[in-house]
C-alpha cells in the first residue's frame, strides 16, 4: 500500500483545507503531509472496489443500480457497500 497522507487517515481532523489536528499527537499538521507508518486508512470512495474513477477527482459508485456520481475523497464510513481495496 502507498504511504498515506494525513487527510486519508482516521486520526486526522480537518481545520481547513490545508491543515488539521493529528489526534495521536495533538499537533497541527498539513493535510497533504505524509502520515507516519501505522496510521489507519480512512474509508473513502477512492479506497473502495466499487469506485470507478473517471478523472483525478471524480468517478462513480458501481455498487448501486443505477450507478451514481461520487468523488474519491468522499468519506464512506457509513456506506453499507464499502469494500476496501488493498
């Protein structure tokens, strides 16, 4: 698996589009900074087997019929069809 950025981990809480708080350390971090190894990946559409990318940021969810528009960074914690890809 590729190294995660903070914005893709469960321990990150966004303050704005550029920075947030790392819950493990309580420190302010940049969203796109590389997270240390061992951080858990957040369930997002881009990490689901049902997500079909159409460009760098947008795609569709193929789990439902009919399919619907989705974006890769959409958080999928409550999605019943989320199936992680490794």
